C-alpha cells in the first residue's frame, strides 16, 4: 500500500501519467528503457503462465468422453488453447479502457470464489471422513525440488 501511495504522490507532483514516464523523469532514459524491458518481460511471462495454467485446467476436461464425443478425438489441447487465445485473450489485450475488463474481472472473481469454496468443501469432507490421516498428510512447508515448484505457483498467484 505504501509503495502505491508513493507512486501516486510522485505522479501527482510531477504531473506524469505512467510509471515509465516517472522512471525516465527520476532516473533518466537508460533506466526508463530498462524498466520498460522489465515490464514487457513480466507481461510476456504472465501471458505464458496463464496459457500454461489454462492448458493444465483443460487437460482433464478434454479427456472426458462426452467432450471427446462432441469435439472429436483428434482435438488437441493446443487447438483449444489457440481458439481461447483468439476469442478471449486477444480481444482483452486490445482493450483501450479499463471498462472493457468489467465482465472478465467479475468472471475471474467468481471463479476464484468457486475455487476457494470447492477447496474448503473438499478439505472439510475429507477431514470429516478420516481426520487423523488427513491431518498427517498436510505439510506446512516442503524443502527441495518439489518445494521450488510450489514457490513458482505461489509467486504466480501473488503477481497475477
């Protein structure tokens, strides 16, 4: 919160309208270019991460017999991802104002709420069936290679 307040205050004092302009004003052109490259890399990484996450979510859906019967057996995850990218992600990336994100943001919040409620329900159901075994299986921290993959997911969740 404090860093956002500082940015808003600095933008108000300098009458600049973007983070990039503020960086160039405060630190010079070279640092401004570096910040722009970092923002582009971050945005590209976010798009890749979202695409991978959507692909992972789609795998069990595409494996369902009813979906294979309806779409055909030869439909690949890449085909569905391409169509989703073309129909959903591309138009969102071309939006000129924040009002274009109202419906997609509402869908995202509702999806997140559904996810949280589903996880809570399944955890409670599993715990009520066999509480001792469930509690023994929960790990608060895991160190090593598998813990690093969890760190990537955690960082993705906080940055998106």
